[in-house]
C-alpha cells in the first residue's frame, strides 16, 4: 500500500485566499488550497518564491474537514505609499480623465489617502491533509522538512501559526480515515474528504474520541 504524509492544519486563524480582483477585499477559501499547500511545503523545504521545482507542483493532496470553523471579518486601514498616488494618476490620464484630488483618494468618501481593506479568515478550523509525492526521494525530503522546516510554517499568513501537533507522520492511504476526530457523543462521525485534483467531495466515517488528550494518545499509536 502506498505511503503518504499527514499534517494537521489547526489554529486560532487560517487564511487560504482565492482569486481576488482587488487587494482591498480578500476572501479566504473554506479550506486549504493547492497553491497554499504547495507554498507551505516549498517554504519548509527552503525554496523561495519562483524557485519551486516542478515535482513540488505535482503533489497530490487530500483534505479531511474535521472542523470547518467560522468565517470572521477583519477590517484594516492602510496608509499607501506615494507611489500608489503616482500610479493612480497615470491610470486616470490613460483613461482620459483628469487626476483630481478626489479621484486620487482611495477611500469611498475621498477623505485622505488611507486605504480600507477587508479580509475574511477561518477561525478555529481543523483540517487533516494527506500528501503524496511522485517518488520516495521527494516523500522522504518532505517528511524531514516538515519536522525541521527551513522557513517557519504558517496557515496562509505569517501571523497564523499552526497548533500542535502539526506533522503527524507517514502511513498508508487508509490512515486518513483511521485518524480519530474530536467531539461528539457517537463512536463514529461522517466527515468530508476533498481531493484537490478533483471537484466535489466524498464522505467517510471516522472514529470519534471525547477530547484532545485521548486523540493524541490514539494518533501516537497510529504513527
């Protein structure tokens, strides 16, 4: 049976941003994205932006949604650099408009150059991720770097550190369904599994434990 790696993405906040038309409004996706996971692993391996090797972009991911969490809004005001005003001025001229002070301002009421941004994050979410590489060499490299990352791992934003435990270990394909989930009165619970190479999801029954201490004990026995 093929070996895979397993990590746990949980923490107070996570952000897995999807496509955005403007940087002023950034919405998180409801679960970790392929690009976010590849970036996390690239950082752990020590690769910088634009330096990702091809094999890293061809990894296979499956995500188990233990707790989808709650979407929360974060409101910011940012004072942009002078270069933004210059850019907006050139853009208006290219559009045939005169760059008046009101048009150059970033806020809806045109008062000053403070930019308003809104971002949504996932609060208290928990996801178990299965990672499969195309070769044993790459699988072993990822296992090493996830335990001793070159750059600090985080959940979409540098301020969002993962909760312990982050790296769970290596195991066969069926391990994703054997790892217990926390909470609930019933001994079994149906969870959603998302394969990032496909659309949609499947549902699988997993064992339930009553608290995190019991979870840690059982996970240590699995790995």
